C-alpha cells in the first residue's frame, strides 16, 4: 500500500510570490484534505476535495486554492505569499466512508521571507 | 468559533508511570472524537478513536463525556517511545472520520516527555 506523499519537503519563498504544493493520495483514497500547521499549533483545516471538487473550506482567504485530479492527487496553490504563511502544510487522504481516518503525508515545510 | 482546548504541557513523566491528558471542545453538536499522536517534525497519526462508552487499546484508554464536552486519554505503564505531542481532534459534521465540509478541528496538542 502506497502512503500519502508530498512534494517538495521544504521550500523557501519570498513575500508576494506564489507557491504550488503537491500531494499524492494513499492508494484507493478518493478524498484529499489540506491542513496548515504553524509552529506550536495544531493543524488548521484549509479545504477538502472529493471527486475533483472542493467539498468544504476552512477559514482561509481565496488566495489559498486547490485542485484534485482524476487520479485523486491534489495541489495546493497559495498566491501573494505573506510571512504568516510560513508553516508545515499537511495533505491527508481518506475514504468517504464512516470510520475511515485521515492518513497524513510528511508535509511540506514552507518558509516565507 | 469552534475550539478544542488542551493543556500544552510539557508533561514530564517517569517511565512506567500513568499519565492522563484532558481536552474540552466548544461545539456541543460535535459528532466524533479522536486522539492523534505527532512526533517531532513528523506528520500526525491516528492513535485511537474515542467512543461514548469509553474504549481501550492496550495501554491507552480514551473516555468521552458529552455532557461536559470533555475527552480524556490515559496512558498506563508509559514507555520512552510514548514521548510525543498528543492532539485532541473533533469532527463537527457528518459521519466520515476524515472530516466533512468543515474538516477536523485539532487542539494545539499536549507535549509528553517520558523520562528514563
């Protein structure tokens, strides 16, 4: 069974730039969620994709956007980067059935300078 | 605003001791509850779900009190390998453990250090 993989593992960007983070779901999982984890905080829900459509969204501005592809892989795009966007970005996949927990990837650590 | 509150610790506990963590949640309509474990600079991993009747998995026992909106995790005979951050997690909507339209709400975590 292939787990959730994310790329890149680390990234440094400058304020105002744009970034794209990538995620491959665990084999057989059709739902992808993205979370932002700032230092010393718990993960915060950004959004969830199911069947290539955004299925739900947390309290993040529109400059955070995403995509899900037919193979269930996903991208997180962040425009106009701000210093506070520096965080660990976690992708998690799951099945849309009861008792199917989230399986997280190792995350992408984004630093905005 | 939906919140999950945890004591951040750190809890410094000798190996072999019993340690308990607590967590409170603000949304009385929350539907399912979990404990996740996160090692330093790693991703969170599901430790166990929390059921209304309480449940046990080896040395770990989870309890839920819906009336008080309170969740607990008890670790018996603690091991050095139990050192980690323990995240209390609440699902406010739907029956999917992966979270519905509002995703899962995580606490900030409780940092546990088991000392030899």
